[in-house]
C-alpha cells in the first residue's frame, strides 16, 4: 500500500496541515496538560481511527520519553489494565467518546466530562478537547491518503 499522494505537494493540503501543526504546537507550548497524558490521548484516538502513521508516531514518542512498553501496549485496552492513573483513564475515556462521535454513541456523556473535570482544570480540559479534535483531523488526512506508519523517528519530533 502506497500513499495516494504527497500531501505537502498540494498547496491546499499543505496549508491545512501546516495550520493543524501550528495549532498543536501552540497547545503544546501553552498548555499545562501533562505531556504523557496528551500523548496517551493522541495514541488512543489514532488507534481507534486505524491511523498507522499517527499510531507509530505517538507510540514511539511515548517510548522516547521513558514510558514503558507495558503502558504503551495497554493503551488499546486501558479499561482492562492497572497501569493508568485515574486522571489518565478519564482523559482516555474523553478521547474515546470524542473520537467515536459518529458511531451513534450520542457524543461525550456528562459522566465522561465530569470525570475529566475532576482531574483537569478549565484550560487543561480545553486543551484535551482541542488535542482530540486536532488528532482526529490529522488521522483523517493520513487514513484517507493511506499514509503508512513505521518510519517515525522520535528524536526528530518537535
């Protein structure tokens, strides 16, 4: 399977991707949301969306910052594991519900929001929502384009 096109060779796609990346970088710099929580959320949404490119990147980025293989591997089964904090579990639930909006599940439940609000302040919740929205957009670019995973180098990540 090859990528359908070089998205960066299209001025329109490149501009859209540049704006998504810029928004993500601004959030990373300004948010007090823990970086590991952010990357767990990005990984889980990417897994749900079947995005090999982003799953590869976020799993490797988590390993690069010292997260164990056990934690990384159990993101896909976080409900059935003991290696995540209550705060991380709340963020992962919010990410799942926010990613599965179109699955007819009714959107994000009040309980999921309340659970996240127990652990994160207003700005951190806003960052979580923004990261969930941005990773879902990024996943769609990659999945529609058949962007393959496997080549990400964490040291090159910003």
